[in-house]
């Protein structure tokens, strides 16, 4: 199939933030665009706002004045749905209400030509359910942009039960011709991004609920160690807790109460209090004039260690011995025959190990290690600027200072969190990968599209499945099993596909 030619007229219904952004994208790609809104004057106001945005691009040298003028010339505000009759593609971006959308498409079907493609920008409503209200559901699909549409690369091409595969392919090719990174998915609750991203928020919220750390500390760890652009709490504040909580509740209900998607009482309380994040002035953080972000104190340590012994394979933390040597620390790696079991670093009698999903207390008891400190996963230990550590409750304080000195010797800030199983980064990444694996197993999308969706749609530093392969699928599964054992909850059940990949010795990506 080929993309729709630039001569195809694009109709956009709804001129809010999403409709306005989509209209701009289509016009910049060369299409004549008809923009309509039920509110008088709203479509014209949206075009004026697009002009302001394009003027800003001209000022920054990202767009020429001629390109701006040509884009604006392609945009037309119209007064009624009937004016969309010549459109070959219609994109709906109205309120998230199933009946409203069904009525809209039923009306549109009698206005546009028989070959016109009808699409919805819904982020949470079943495309199958929307299409059930039209006579020809095969020509209706989801075309889900992310906000702000002119800047965000991802577009989810969502096929309902009746969507013609050729229509989905045309939309995929058209989105790519518009400079986007499209992915294909089946119409299931949350599609790809809003489903797979749930653990990013949920695990942070659970850590706060269990008093393992505060929001500022978890955000710092996920950013500075995990490599995420934003931590879960600052991201929820940006999205708006009313929106984020509603999506979580919607996905949870759509999956018949699956505990993986269980909403948080903490977030519910914020919504009830009207603390919706940036837009209301308060959320997890205070955005009122003069308010300051809570500091994340760095754990203080003693002198740099003189010598470290490395035993076994450090796996994802294999870069640490080389980094320590470069920092002037003597590193002794034990002979292969003496290095059985999971890799650890030993400094002044304290065993320092990468978390495997067990708490420090559980691991110390099960492995017979009295002096044990765990450290969290990092995306890249060379580039990470912060490392989280923990130890069992009641352990001597000097165990923490000794372990922390390894990381301060590398110039990294150290954050101590309570003894939560899986810590912060590992449990978050493991749960993201697990949800991604289930999405692939259930035919929602292929592994490549899932990873593309998460890197392009929510700016993850790596796709969850690629990240799991980097860590090791068996290591991810062990972490999930450890979490399931501690909590006794189905929430942490490992995906059957993840286990199958481990048993078969195969990967999600070739």
C-alpha cells in the first residue's frame, strides 16, 4: 500500500489541544485540512494558535517563512460536519465518550464519500466498540497521536475487530510519510503505551505507600540511575492526576480487575483533594510561586576504599570493576574456580551485590551473609550519576557507609532507601518488561512495535523488551518471582511468554 497523496483532504473534528496539533501535522505534511468544532469560533482560534506556534518555529530557524505561509494556507476552519464532505481522511479528536463518538461517526458516514477513511484519536476507548455504531466498520481505525502531536513521534495505528488490514496499512504508511514513527496494534484496553506504562507509575506509588522512599528520592533514582527522562511522580504531576488516575481505573476495569493495573489509594487521595499536579499548582510537588522542590540528600561516606574483591559474574553491573580501577581503587578478581554463584563485590568485609528482587533481609538470611548491602540496577553504570543502596533493617550503619564509598569513589551520589524487594529501578524495569511480554503474547503488537512505542511515545531510554534482554531474561524472571513470593500477589506473576523464551533460549528481538 501507499500513503495517502498530499492532495487528499484531511478533516479534523475537534480543535482542542490534540485536534489542533493533528491539524498542524497534516497541514505541514502538505494536505489541505478542514478543521471543525462544535464550539463557535473554536476552529478559527485553533488556526490562529497554530500560526503563533509556526511563527515561533520561524524565529528559531526550524521553519522558513514560506513554509509557514504554505502550511497556514492549507488550513481552513469550517462551520459544520457537512463541510467535511470532500475529505478522504477524517480524524476525530473529541471528548472521550463512547456514545458521543458513535453518534459522530454515524453522522460522518453519511457525509463523506464511500472511499473515505474514518479514524479516531481515542486513547482509551475500544476502537471495536466505536466502529460497531457505523454501517461499514471496516473503514474505521484508531490513529492515536501523542500530545503535543507536532513534537511527539509516535502514532499508534489501532485496528478494531472489523478494521480492513489495507486501511491500517494505508494509515501506517501515511503516518510515516508525515514524519512520524507509527506502530501497529490491536484494539485492547490501553493499546500499547497506556497499558505497558502502568507499572512505571504503579511501582513508584507502591514504594511510597510502603515508605521505602519519598517521591523526590524515587524520581531522582529513576532519572539519574535508570536513565528515564522524568521520574514517575513528576511525570504524573505533568500529565495531571485526574487524567492518569482515570486511565489507570479504565484499564483496570477493562481487564476485569487484574491486580497488575490496580489503582493507587495515594493517587486517589490527591484527586479527591484537587491536587492534580502542575495544572492545579500542587500534586506530589508544590508548583505555587516561591515553592521549592524537596532536596534529595546525598548519603555521606567515609574514605575511598583501598581494595575491592570481585567474586563471580556481576551481570548488568560488570562495568563496575573497570570503573573502580580507573578511579584508583585496587580491584582483585578471584579466580574462576573461586567465583561460583551470583557476582558480588566485597569491601572491608561487607558484601555489596546487585539486587536480584529479594529484599536485603531475605537474601542475607537465605544466603547466610551477615554483612550485606544491595545496590539498584542502572541503565549504564558509567553514566549514572546516582545509585540507590539498601540493607536489612537493624544492620550496622557502617555497612551502608562502607558500601556507599564504592559509588562515591566513582563520583556518584548515593541514595539510601528502605529494604524494599527489587528496590526501585530493577522492579520497575522488570514489571515494564513483563507487561510488554504479555502484550506480545496476546497479539496486541509485535516486540519491535512495543519497544518503539515506549521509546517514542513516553521517551523511555530503552524499550522494555530490549532492556530485559540486556539485563538477561532469566534475571528479570527471577526478580518477578521474588516479588511474587514476598507480596503473595498475582500482580507480579511472570509472563508465560517470558518463561518460554528462557526455556527455549530465544529472544524477543533477533
